[in-house]
């Protein structure tokens, strides 16, 4: 079962992206490098509630 998660920028804490993940195969928090419009650069985005 795939759940919808929100990704937030680690620098400015702005919630920019939503994606889905399978909680059975990846139980830990997801972290991706994405572009943040507020910071105007590529930063790490972590999974939030």
C-alpha cells in the first residue's frame, strides 16, 4: 500500500513537494535532493507528516 507523503526543505522548512512511497519496503524517512523555490537552489528535502 502506497501512502502520500510531503517533502520539506531542510534549510527553510518550506513544504514544496508531495510524493508516494511504499512503507513496507522503505520504513525509514525518505530524503531526496530537490529544487527549492524559496532558497533558489537544490537542497535536501526530508519526509514530514
